[in-house]
């Protein structure tokens, strides 16, 4: 177990370092001159531009810039935003809680609804209800998030005035509509997954044996169905957290939330290199960490996974 | 876990899902190949370029609600919305199908090679795939598309960008399939009669690894059509005068509260296309060829 965690951890660190190189190269291939972006709208002379380049180390070769950036990263310094003239880590301290609140709330909604709805449709399995589940889940996965967002915003926020439609001024209530929107495709996947797993486990030979031994239905559910069925569900939740960060960009824009996604989109349009790199790497780090935790959790639930890897 | 279905392991669908998929895809397919046939049913057989801000009597013709002359109303330039929605299918299908096929080709070549050779080839492919998949799709697409000057942004560049970011998904699936096919006795038999590695891979490994890849690729088309619309919404629409659902939905955002049909109608068609491909992928994963996918 320890060996597995160490090996997986080392792999995650190696992946993270390789992705820093990739993101760094892509960012510096972006069109436009960062020195000009720093200078802003002012008319500047060539000597001012070269002074700016020297000040931010932009005149050095790309690999030297990369090494220095990496060195600062290990000291927790993500550099300074060219546009906002503030440390990137300060901007992240503002944006990260917004996106994390959104993602955590979304995952909670997905897990709760996925389990409740999935388990109850599993009990009513039959041709007609199966087709209905398939149709509803397909619709949930097919409608683009920004359309769902606009519709819920208009219906619950503007027409019914139940919930706030934009910004974060209303505390947790500000996140209800965005999280419900973001959760829709995940709920569709979770319902199908839970339904399929419950049916498989309830019909499995070992469940039949347990029933034959006279074990109560509650104990069968707890010890056999939930335990065995939880492995694919845990890996779904892990993958989902990573995927949600991408979807958050869209939802943050619809609901005007000042989160990581909005910060990245804005930084890319302003060619704010330090911010793009800092935020993208933060997302990748979160993704890799969640991936690692998921692997450890699924292995703890099902020790056979370690032996097969 | 195989990841062959974007739905997660559904085990639903069956004939109902396949039938729905074929209906939806035939309709979207006709719109993409011969939109003239579909718009011929509408009054005056409009085309996306039939735009008039003012009619002959001087009344404004922009953002009309759906009516007898314009089934889906008109957009803010007074263009017939029905014909634009029908003609918009082509761009989405070109990007979605084009990118999915390219991803399948690249991913499968790399995945089969990695699974067959093993060793350092396999290690490099897996590590590179992990790095690429660590970047969220939307972030990666914005980064790549922002590298290109807006004038260069086209269906082709979108397809290439999708391929760069998503080839590892198919590579993983085909690698896993190849690993299990490698140990089959028919591979040993082929080797015993002196077949070369390349021949074995092309004649035996690829056909047998195809079902899970096909199932994933079909669902992937749906995912990509949706992602393409999201990119338009984020301001990375294709340049020029291409009629696309994403562009139409993006334009409609501003007028949503007064002209909701301009957002809803293209969304319904886009969602139908996405649903068709998701259901198709699901049906393949559960068809006769897909049985083995679940068992692995």
C-alpha cells in the first residue's frame, strides 16, 4: 500500500513537472508582445520597452525564464501579473475559494442526487422506465451548459426571483443556481452509474448466497452492494472533480462569478502570461492531486487493484 | 473500467436507444448534406443569406418572433432563422465528426503501437497522455486557439486543436485492448506461421480493438459538437461567414430576455445532434461487439 502510494505520488510529480514545460511553451507562443501589454495604452519608446523586458526578465532565453520561474514556484512565488500589477498568488487567493465552493457544492449535488435517484430507478427497473431514464439522462448530457445556465437564470432568478443570478454577494445562495447548472451532466452520468451498479450487485451470485444464509436485506445492502458498488462510483467522483474545473469556466461566465475560470479567460485575452501560467498550473495540480487521492481511495476499497497494477 | 462510453457504464439503451439515435442522426445528417431539401418545405424556401432589415412597406424585420412566413422568426440582421438553424448543422458535423475521426486515427495508431511494443514506447505514450489530459479541455482549447490569429481560426484549426488535446483518450482505450489481445492464441498462431508485427497489428489487433474505440468515438462526436458551441460562446468562434449553431447561440445571449427563440431553437437542434451521437456510442458499447468490452 505504502509502496503504491509513493510510486503513484512520484508519477504525479513527474507529470506535473512535464506539464509546466508544456504550458510555459504554449503561453510564450501566444501572439502579441507582453512588454507592450505591460506598458498599457501609453505611447512608449523602444528603450522603455527594452527596460520593461529587462525588468521582467523577458529578454532572457525562454529556457532561462523557465528555470527562474520554476525556482520561484518552489518558493511559493507565482510571479506578478503584468496587467493587474499584483502577485498572482494574491489573485489566486481571491479566485480559488469561489471556484472551490462552486465545485464542492456541485459534487455534493451530483453525489446526493445520483445516489438517491439512481438507487430508486434501479428498484423500478423495467423496459418502459429504463427508456425514460435513458431519455432524461441523454437530454441532461446533451444541452450545453451555457444554455441551461441562461434558462435557469431567467426562470428562477429573474421571473420567479427565488435566487440571485450573478455575483457572489449573497453567500452560499449565490452558488445554488451555478452549481445546479454545472451538476446537470454529472447527475445524468451518476444516476446511470448507480443504477447499473446496484442492479449488477443485487443480482450477483455472492448476494444470492448472502440471502440464502439468511442475512438481513439491510446488511446485504451495507456489506455487499454498497461496498462493491462504491469502487466505480468513487472513481467517477474523482474524474468528475477534474472535469468540473473546465465546466466552471463556462458557468462562472454565465453567472458572473469571479473564479479561476473567469480569471484564466480574462488573462488569455489580455496576454497576461504570469497569470495564465499560474492559474493553469493550479488547475493541473488540483487535477493530479484528486486523481492520486482517487486511486488511493479505490485501492483501499478494493485491494485487488494494487495487485493488478 | 474501460471508459468506452462517455455515459459511464450504463447498460441501458438496447433497441430503443439505437432507434432514437438513428432517427436523430438521419435528420441531422440530411440537414448537413442537403439543407436545400429541408428548407424547401418552409414558405419561400429561405436561405441563410435571405436577410432584410426592413420589408418593402418599411417595417422592421429583425428579431421577429416565429410566424407563418419565418417559421423560427428572424435574427438581429433580419435573416431567416429556420434556414440558419438547418444550414448550421453542417459546420457542427464537420468539426465534430472530423475531429473524432482524426482523434480515433491518431489515438489508435499510438495506442496500438504502445500496447504492442510495451517498454519505453509504452512509458512515453502513457506519460505524455497523462500530461495532455491533465489540461482541462476548455482551457487547452482557449490556449491553442488564442495562439492563432483570429483570421486563421477555421474548422480545420479547431479540429487539429481538439486532436492535440484528446488523442490520449483513444490511445488509452486501444492500448488496453491491445494488451489483452496480445495474449490471445490467434496472435500466437499468426506469429507461428511467420506473420510480421505490422501485419499482425493491422490484420488482427486493430480489427479486434475496434469496438471499444468505435463506441467511444461515436460519443466523442457529441461531446465535441457541444464543446465547439461552448468555444463560440467564450468568444472563439470561427472567423468569417460560416453559419454555425455556436455563433448563433452566442449572438442570441444579448437578446435572450426579449427574443428567447433565438437561443432556444438552435440549442434544441444542437442538443438533438449531441444526443444522437451519445446514444449511438452507447448502443455500440452494448451491441454484440460491445459485450466483450464490459467483460474486460
